[in-house]
C-alpha cells in the first residue's frame, strides 16, 4: 500500500474553518463511494490553524489522473468540490488550478 500526504489551506476565517469542519462531519455516501471507488483505502484530514493535511493510503490501482477523470464525470463530486473550493485557498507554491499539493517525504523512522 502506498501513502500520500497532501496539504492545502483554508481561507483564514474562523467561520469558514468551522463550516469546513461541519461539512466533513456529514460527508455524503456518494462522496465516500467516489473515494473508495478510486482505490483510496484510508483518508484522514488534519487541521492546524487554517492549514489542512491529508493522509491517503491507496491500493495498487490508484492514480491521481484516473481519480480526476472519475471526479469530472460525477456531478455529486463536482458539487462537493465547488462547495469546498469556496472555503479553500491554494498554497502559495501550488501550480495554477492545483488545490491539494502532494508533500515530499523527507524523513522516516
């Protein structure tokens, strides 16, 4: 199993941060299914201040490109991404249009 760690910021506003947290307490079955259908076996999101960290453990068939294609064809995912996108702020070093940025592993024990 492969692990990816990603980072993204939320807009630095306590109301927006709380809305993001509340939305993630009630993620719909359609969104959960879309994650699982992409061979994502574990997904955890952590928050500190307005910075988010996501840890994903994925199966052999997982691909960021394939997940993106699947998401484009899924209106429920598009609606979710639009809702979340209004609360998020790209990291300063993110590429144009990039939200979650894959982090580089620099140490392991």
